[in-house]
C-alpha cells in the first residue's frame, strides 16, 4: 500500500499553505519533496504524518505508531545522550533498549563511539544522523524527514541520504523534503512545490525531459529574455525563438528546468 495525498489543500491562519497537491510515497522507495523556503514542504510533511489536518482532499497514512518522523531542524533531544535518545524512542515503541536493531543503527551511523555524548555536543552531521536513526529504529512503514540535510556539508548530506536509502531498502516508504535540487537525483520520485502548488512531478529524468525551448549561458543579463544568475554567468531561457546575441547554447539540468517552469507559471498567471 502506498501513502500520500490526493488533491490535498491545507489552510493555515486563513492562508492557503498547499493547494491541490497529489503525492505518492511508495514502500521501498524515496520520494523527495523539493522547493524553496515557503513552498509548502513542511506543511506537506506535517500533514502526511497527521500533525495538520487537510482543508480538502484525502491523506493516506499508516497508524501513528507505524510512522517515523523527523521535524525540521529537530528530531533529537539535545540534553540527552545519543544512547538516551535512542533508548527513549525504543521504550516509546515498546522495543528492547539494547536490541540488535539499536546496535545495528549505531554501527551504520558511526555513532557507536559517541553513545555517551550529549546530542547538543554533536556536529550537525552527526546530530542529523542520530535523528534519522531515531526515525528508523522502530522499522516504521512510513518515515518522513523534513529537511534532514539543511546546513550540512556535502559529505554529511551524502551520509544522511545513504541512511535514507537503507531505510527504503528495508521496505519503508520514505519521504524527505529538501531545498537542494541536486538531491532529487537520489530519489525514486520527485515532487517540486512552488508557492504551495505542484510545479513538476515524476522521476528526475522525466522532469528534465519536460524542458521546452532553448537554454543559453551569457556573461551579461539579456533584457528581452527570462534569465537567472548562476555563479559568474546568467542562464537564459527562451521558450520560443532564438537565443539572444552573445549567449551560447547549454544543456539544461534539473535546476534549469524547475526555474524555467517557475518562470512559465508566473507568465501564465
């Protein structure tokens, strides 16, 4: 059984946080929900685990005790040790404290030597790995992690995604939100949110293949084309016609495709 949304809308404080969102989170796979700050990622994760109620639409989730959840920028108790954090989760789920699962997660996260350290004294990467381990400990049917890699260095981000892949490999349905577009390549399914609405959905490859028009790179910003700065150059998108003078043709990556889609939505509205 898959989990997710069918045409879900959530209103918070009289404002629409997400609108008409469809979402599929399959067992044994990772779904990435991607978007900028304010796009609706946290609302999506909180609604999926039952912390928010939809204004309209249908939410499919397992029973509460079969859900592992890591909230945004949290997920650990900083005044407890690594061992105490994991033990608390084990007791909450009626599991043995020093189980094989407990020892296994300490090994795969590399936290074994740090069991007596306070979570608040861990590095950002180690603390996030602890949070993921806590969410994985009871072998939930659904694991939801809200921006688990924000603020981490590239190596720590890769390690967190390795843990998510391990959870999916165990049959768990995994949803992770992120603002890093390049992390979409690690997910089986991608949903891109823009101002609370789905901008694109599918595999990373299918989203890339949806690009229409021409993409160019220019040293200066053209006045008659949609353009955005990346590094020392401007990316130039022309939905119809030819590239402006001075722009050389480029192959769009996922970030280009999503940015062009956001421009197209703005122009259509």
